[in-house]
C-alpha cells in the first residue's frame, strides 16, 4: 500500500537540525519530507533513520520555530530531486535548486535525484585531454586535464577566489575552441564572495553560461549538505545528456564538512578525528567521484573544489581526506603570498596526478614531462639550500648552491608569478621554464636527456635578464 | 506461498544507511546471504538477537527501502564463484562483473542488478588428466583448460570431496556448469563436479602445509628488490600520506612483479585509477611471457563512492580468488589499495551498529580482522602437492601521513616488510618514494641466498650502498649546521656518492621505457658499478685525489644515466661501461702516483 502524501501532525523531539516523528507508516529511508511550521512556513527535510514507528528527519530550512504540536509533516514518497535542463545556465538557484533570481522555475519535466548513482568504473573513460589554464604554475607543473577533480587548498585571506575566477576565464583546450559551461556552488560563503564571482563571470562575458547554486553564510547550514549535490546533478545532466564540457567550482568545502559534523553530533554519532564523523571520507567521495568522463560520450565534468585549511594545516581532516580522493591538489602558500607573488602556488606540495598522461608528445610538447620533473627536483633542492643558508649564511655556500638560490628566485618570479589577467600559452610557459633552468649548470640537469639539452638548453636565452 | 518459504522471509523493521534490522528471522544463520526488500538487494546477516531479530549489512544503496519490506533468506554464506574466466575481468566488491553490468544497464550502477560472476554460456576446451577408477581427494587436478594464452587453468576437485572417479568426460568443449566428473565417496554418495565452484569468502581455503619463504618476489623496482625485498608468500605494507605514490607503487608492482597471477583490489579508491589499469594493462607486455598483462590480472573495483559495505568484503573476495589460483600451483600477488579505506568501512558499519569504539572510533576487532587478512598470505604446499603462494601488498593511507595511527600500527604487527613512503622524497618527485631510513624487510635474510647465486658479492654491495646512505643521513645533520664545505674531503665524498646512489639507482622513472622495469641481472650489475666506484674513489681520496678530480671523470655522466641508457638485456654495454669506468679510475690513480 502506498502511504505517500499522508500528513502527520506533531513531532516528538526536536534536536538541532533533526526532528523525530512518531506513528508513521511506510516511510522509506532517504525519503523527502515537507514540514510545515505552526506559522505555515514550508520546509524540506530528508529521512536519515527509520524504524516501523519513528522517522528521524533532517530539516534543510533549520528547525527554528518548529514545535511539538502544530508542526505538520508530509512524506513525499521520493528522494530529493531537482529539475535539470540546459535552460538553467545563466540562472541563480538556492541549495535545493529553487530559483533565487526572481525568475520562474525552469521549464522542464526532467528531474534527477541529487545523490546521483555511482558510475560503473568500467564505463569510465580515462581523462587525458590537456586543459590550458594560462597559469604557468598549473600548466607546467600541475597540469589540469578534462574530467579531473583538482581542488585548491587555500587559507583564509589567500587569493583562491581570484585564482578560480582566472581559471574559469582562461581555461581552454589546445586544438579546440569549445566553451566550458560552468556550474558554481557556494556553501556558507559571504555575499560579497558570491558577488565577486558573479561580477567576474559577467565581465568576461560568460555569465549566460554559468548556473549558480548559492547557500550563503546566512542560509541554514543543513542546506549546505545538498548544495554541492544539486550542482553536480545539473553538471551530470549537462555533461552526459547534453554532451557539454562542464567545469564545476565548489566553494568552500570546509563549510560543507562543518555542516556534516553538526548533523553527526546532533545524532549522537561516535566522532572520529576532530569531531568529524567516521564516514567523512565516503561522504566527500560521493561528491568528488562525480567528476570524469564516460566511454563513448563527449561530455565531461571537471571539478575544482576550493577549501580553506583551518590554520593552514594540510593535515587537518578536511584537506587530508580530500587529498586522498581528488586527483592532486593546488596548494596556496601564505609565505609566497606575503612576498607579493600571485598566484602563490606552493611548488612542492602541489600535485596533479593525471598530469603524466595529459602532457608530452602529441599533447603539449615532448620535453614537458622532463622539464617539469627537473624543475621539481631542482626546486626541492632550493628549499634545502635555503634552510642551510639560514644557518651558515649565504656566503658560506658552495658555488653550485649559490646558483640554486638564484634559480629559486628566478623560478618564483618568472614561472610562478604572473598577472591575474595574463594568459600564457603552453609554449610560452615551457620556454620560461627553460630560461629558468639555464641558471643551473648543465651537469646538474640529470632528469633531462642529452637531446633535450641540445635542443633547448644550448639555445640562446629568449629572455635576457633572467640572471640579473 | 507454502509453509517452508514463508518461514524463510523476514520483515524490515529499521533502515539506517547500509544497516538494516529485520524481524521473523529465526531461520537466518550468522553470515548468511539475504536479499533485502522488493529490489532484492544483496545483504549479509551480521548479528542475530533475541526473538528472531537480525541485523543485516546491505551491499547496495538502501535509499527508498522502508520498514515492512521483505527479507529473503538464501541459506548460503557469502561466496565467490570460481572457475575459468576470472582472469582479465573487472568485478565489484561482491564479484559482480562490471563489464557485463555496463553493457546491460549503462554507465551508472543500478541497484539489485544480478549478473552471473562467470559466463555460464561460454564453452571451454577441457582436457581430462585422469581416468575412471582413479582415487581423488580435495584439490586433485582432474583436468585442465587453457584460460588465457599465458595461464593454464587447472580444474580441481573441491576441498572436502574425496573418493573414486566413476565417470569423467572426454576432452571437448564444455560450459562451466556441466558435470565433468562424478566421484563416488567412501560413504557411497556421489558428487558431481563442474568447472565452476563456490567458496565462502571469509574462510581460508585449505592447504597441506605452509612452507618457509625463500624465493624473492621480483618486482623490477630497485629500491624494493635490493634494499627491502619481499618474499613470495610474504606480506608487505605501503603506508604513505596522500600524493606520496602508494597507487603508483602498487601499479608498478602489479605490472612488473614476477607473480603468475595478479589480483588488484581497488578498495575505496578513485574510479579513474581502475580505468587507468583497465586502459593500460592490456597494452603492456609481461616481460616474461611476452603476453598482455591483462591476461594474468583480475581487478576488483569498489571505488570510494560505491556502497561502503561492499568495500568491506572486497578484500575477502580478492584474497579468495588469489587462494584459488595458488591452489593450482601459481604464485599470486594481491595488491590491496587501500586497507585504510577498508578499515574505515569497518568503522562506519561498527558505528551504525552502535558498538563500543576503541582507538579513534575503530572497533576493537580491527586488529583481529587485519591479522586474519594478512595471515592468508603464505607460500604453501597445496592439497595436490604443488607449490603455490599468495603475497599480499597492502597500501595504508594514514590520516595526515602520521604512522602512529591505529591502522598503520596494527598492520605493522602482521606484516614483515614495511615500505614507508616519504613526503619529502615525493615532493622532490623522487619515485618510488620509499624511504631508506624508515623502511625495513625481515625477508632480506631469507632471500639473500637467492641473490647471492646471481652475484656472490650481492650482500656486500647492498650493505655498502646502504651504509653510505645511512652515513650520509648522519653527515647531513652536521652539514646543516656548519655547511658541507667545512667537511673533510672523505666525508664530502660520502655526500656526493650518496647523491649518485639516490639519483642513479634508487630513483626510477616509471615512464621511461627502459627504466620502468629493471631485471635482476641489471640490478646486480648496477650495484656492482656503484660499489666499485665508491670503494675506488674512497681509496683515491686517501691517496690525495680531490673531489673535483673524481667528479671530472669522463664516464661519470654515463654511469649516472645507466638506468635509462643501458637496456636490461644488453650485457655487452654493461661490460663496456664497467671497463671504461674502471680504467678511468685506475688512470687517475696512476696520475696521482706519477
């Protein structure tokens, strides 16, 4: 028998974002609930635990002004779904996919469960199309490919938003002139941050190609749990039904995780590290894994989640578990930022796991993998020498070590540092890389082949003043 | 519905994520498989309580289930299907064939999808090896099937069956479910044998005897083979923070280790990594057989976004498949990536069961479960008298890269080989980032004899290289305070040659066609080259040579690039380079004397 649509009056307990409803029949796990406050306001909720007589419901709109009597709830017989359609590009929605821009709801009969379904690993296509972001520290050292999930690990006050906007503006494929559709999800960020992205999209003329899902700092925190899922649900429709290439920017994952912790605590679950629930990894994975490509389909989802590391600590559970799921990470470094370097992409801890198959012969340029490997090795040496120089003084260093210091300076000021509106081609980036390597003696460059050294190292410097 | 079936159907009373409680379950046994709800989702009974109450863990997403739905008992434990056709296949955690699921229901995984683990239609060319009247017992090989061009599948009598063959088919084409052989047991009962069999995945398959581990599992990775070797039948852990190269190392081992069969378990990891293996392995050649690597590989993929309960069983599925091939007399290597995700699945389920947590929320039985998994590794004499082995290599993902957490700590109690991945090495893109200060292998002593047969000086060379590296660590501490230039020449020489060992020997480029796999012959040669260079240059320094004399030696750049410029089988090039380096060092000595 179908019990969907029955309305129940009253609730037993209200605990943080959770309500406990008794006397129910035929309620399903994960089912969507419509809760009407005594004042007549309608909020959505979702079943987290159900027994034959009681359901535990998390309320997305918050539990304020709910009361034991006078609260009515209706179980809707479906799980949480949002409408999806191409016409949602250019629009602004709340975390549950309801219009926030004053325009009517999108005209579509297609609805999708926000939780999605896991992709069969066999049906995936391995991502390997190089995306040129025009930012040297990414293109050269931490290459982004289409279908990758590459987060930005940042800290409060660091320019992660400017960088994400620059990537959204400049990202393109080398031999193809396809535009990205952008799906943007904001959880718990301030209005001015959302404003910044809207302005930035508007100025670069892509706003009509962006769908935004906003659950800002003053919206109920539980809604943040659904916001990224709504965004990804639309992204999946655009990529795998409409064949588009979608870039999903999600900010800020730290706020999402805090909302999750709030629910877990309210349910009295046993916490694991720092009070976050033991399933934080699986929960994050259920979103991050919704990136990629599918066999025989032209679309793709590239994910760029942004998270601020609490007190810049990369071993905090949020960046830590994220790093275990995503295919690399772009780490922003406060020290570089304070020295005025934009974008302050940390040289060593940043990584792109899919880089190896997206670069090199036939993709970027033959020497790219070796140049990147050599730059990493040399820059790691720079870090050691710098700490040595702090102790013994620069004067005491050997001649080669002094060259390494010079290389380090050149690397940071020429390769890493660039303008917010500077869009470098991969050729340009590689030749800057070689210019910087030329600071070092030939014998130090063990990761480059003789042939590459002949072709590039022995050529005259294209930019004269590297050493100066 | 007759009385019998009604008693075997329970009712759901509670749904809490992957944990479902049901009543009217008096007949359900512990660890029995049940089918939950109208969708008949696969589950397993994990707790039985008073008045017919049972707790079931469900291997699929339980969204939409509601109290009152039926739970069907099956009367059998969770098992894997065994037989020809396993190799080259990709399965999920409960052995559903992902390729066939994708064909049947598209790119997304649907719930309640039932698909046979093995192709029941396919006919295999079976050749009997025994005759009617022969006595057989569990494990006896009564026929064979060429499963792939590189692997011969030995068809065995199921463990527990013994007696006399009363009928056996002729050579020919048969499906996996046709009766091939009938055995009459001592009690007169007849057992019909088919190619396909079942085995409960939580129960280790029986063996005749466990053997000492003396044969190295050659991996082609120099830092492993030379410094921290693993024996065939050994168990090893690779702990490392994110981005230190656990998966890369696991994949390199899956590609180049000299096991006959590889079982690669992607447990709670990325989907794209499995795709990468699927894309890459068929194109790679096994250095020993010349055949595609996929022909010896089985993949188990339970990625991080797939149901968490199935993640928990995926490693048992994998190791049971490994034991099955071991019983045929093969050396099998199991890669489990990552055991931490498996432990987290245990923790999540334990939390939902409201069990009392021990360390960091993990259940108190975590160490016992880890032990029972790693103990299924071993080199054995099988029931049919062959020698087979299962080596287990488990990746561990410690939170924050901190090795003092429970999973790393408990794991290191049950393994004897520890490849600690180092963040600094990984940051410098020195791969494999296996630390030579924190790693160890207790198998070293056991496999040293094997290496000494290749090169009688192997142990001496290994010790010299290792000592040089350890000395460098100590010297670096001083150099950090006073600067390296303040050290005497013989100590600066140590710093210099340690750098050569790291760059020319330990660091290995998995994208270089020559360097990605290093044969034992080339390894012993490279070690000899470096050891000779170190010994001779130390003597030269004592005789008054300077560091720059030594670093100016003309063949040094070739020595440093030998890993990529000398091919594995190019004995002539090896001898020539050895000759050149040696004579240049001797010439330098002559000059000093003169």
